[in-house]
């Protein structure tokens, strides 16, 4: 049985959760304000939610800006790209898609529900 890109991504997230639950320290889930998230600019002063790190990919799966319209999300994305992360946004809202297009994101060729931008 061949898995779709979405199924593979979901499996990776489940695997990351298993590592977290086992007490390991994978990149995995980074809640706003955690040490790793803070280092990436994902602070509790600007955001709520979490990001996922998997190798050189950062998933912005649940990110809520506490100060909408201030450019904090764009700044976070620029910082991630500068650090060499590919940034992926699964299932963005219509408003978010418009913002992603302005930031040169494109739909993933294997999973049209996920938008991505590679560094560089």
C-alpha cells in the first residue's frame, strides 16, 4: 500500500509524538516559548500554539499570532528560511493562502493541502 504525502506527514508527526512520550528529546513539537521555539523566534509574547521540527523542515501547523498585522509571522518565516529550514503550512485558511502566495510559497506537488517554501 502506497501512502500519500499527507499520510506520510501524519505518520511522521505520530512518530515524533511517540518519541516525546518516550521521554526522548527529538526536534519534534516546539510549543511557543519552549527553549527551542524561543531560539527560533516563536515566543509567547508574539504567538500561541506550536511548530513541528523534523530534520530540515518546520511545520507551522498551529500558530496563532497575538498581534495580527504586525509582521511577526513573516519575521518568523524569514528567520526559519534563513536558518535553512523548509517551511510547510498544512491546511491554511483562505486568508493565510493569500499571505503565503505573497511570501513565495507554493502548494506541495504531492499534497495540495500543504503549502511550502524552501530556503534560498
